[in-house]
C-alpha cells in the first residue's frame, strides 16, 4: 500500500512539474506563431517574461529579437519608399519633357 501510494504521489507531482515546464513553453510557441501575418510581416511582439529562469531568459531574448526585426523591417520599408520616390521624380520629369516635345511638334 505504501509503495502504491508513493507511486501515485510521484505521478501527480510529475504531472504538476511537467505542467509548470510545458505551459510557459507552449505560451512562447503560441506567441511565436502569432507574430507574423500572412504576408510575413511582423504584427506583434513577444510580451516578455518576469520569470527568473531559462524560460524567462528565452522569452526576453525573443522579445529583443522581435524588437530588432521590427526596426529592420521599418528601415527596409523606409528605404523602399525612398527609392520609389527617387525613381518617380526623374521619370515624371522625363515624361513631362516628352509631352512638351510632343506638343512642340
């Protein structure tokens, strides 16, 4: 009886311990899967963690990673916008000059 009771207590404690480990990892997995929209753009960030263990360290590292990725994505979008603007201005000038030449003829 004592042995079966000990096995039962050990099983319950094992399940509780497994839950305390897997729950935060599942939460990180769910947050990671929700980070990108269908176009592959960041739409959120990791919430971070106050945990003082390895899982908390991982959550904080992922939070920093998404912050850097968001800054990089913003820089790329800004660059693309600037390039587009710089290309449109000379093309508009060429188009205007061509229209003026067509009007002169």
